[in-house]
C-alpha cells in the first residue's frame, strides 16, 4: 500500500508543537513542583530515609482516600520527572553560602577482637585534585542520603572550633540518619563500636595562586554508635569530649 504524501507533512507540522509544549512544561515544572510541597501528603516509611524534607507539608488535605492518593501520585510524578531531568531542587544547597571544601563521611569500625577498619563512602574521590564527574541517577538515593548526613558539618573548620558547640544537638536531630548509616556500613564486621568521621577535602579558592598546592585535608569526629545497646554519642569539639544522647521519646 502506498504511503500518503501528506504523512510526512503532518509529522513535520506536529513536531514544532511538541517541542514547544515540552519547553513550556519545563518552564512550568519548577513552579508546580514548589507549589505541590504545600499540598499535605501522608509520609511512608521510605520518606524517613533520607530524612523528611523540611519543605514538604505532611498530613492530609482531604478526607477522601481516592483524592488524597491521586494528589500524592501527582507529587510522585513531579518528583520522578525532576530526578529524570535533573530539575529537582534543594534550596538548602545554596544558602547562606558554599562551603570551601567537600565533606566525605567515613565509618570507623572497632571490632570485638581488636581489629579496626575504615569504610569510606562510595563517593569519596580517589584523587582529590581530579575528582571527576558523578553519573546522574546512579546510586542517587545513596548519594542524597549521605548528603543529608554531611550537610550539618559543611561549615566546620579547625579555626572555628569554638563556634561548634552545637554539633551534639545537630547529631541528635539527625540521629536516625547517623545510626542507620553506621549500621549499614558496619554490617557483618562484628563491630562493637562504629564512629562517624567527616573527612574534609578543601577546594581551591578563587584567589589561590595558580599551581599552589591544595590545602591539606582534615577530619572531625562526629558520632559513635554501639550496636549491642543502640546507644549513640556525639562529639563536642569545644569541650573535646563525647556526649551521650538521651533516648528519644516514642
């Protein structure tokens, strides 16, 4: 059967409309995605790891389960599109300023038989001076989980040690994240204690002389977890001591 001569013309006429619609959708998407964060949704177990988004409203906006579910599925679709196209937003990444270093979490494991080991993040650069790119969508959930852990240590520096008396409180606020990550990294090692270490890799500053050596890396002890009891302690850089955290009320 001969193809209609009008078919290629119809396809050529439709293509610009599709491109235009996609462009308009991409412009409208950030507005819709931000507005949907004001629509209350029910939290699921997956919403707790990484930690609950501080900008999402939680709860219900209607007594109708069907309408509530429809709204939540619309939010899921917006979230999926944001991850697929790289348009997902994290406003706390841009304020108040950028940290002058990269923070990499490290699990330091102490075993009952006296052995010690370090378990590094998957995303720790092998060559700090040439870290390379990270593939999008590959291990994305793990990357964001660790970003939520290291975020509260972004602006620590040895020179500002006395300003960091609030570190135990930040560990307490993020205890579920810290405990879950240490549990995961020390699983199967026979650990009696696992510590969270922040490894800081300074970045070159705009006013650094060309070819100048990078500032040396340094580390901060953050928390330690005892698998046998589930107890968690935080490090106080000001007092230079470990602080037990009280069990959270159910």
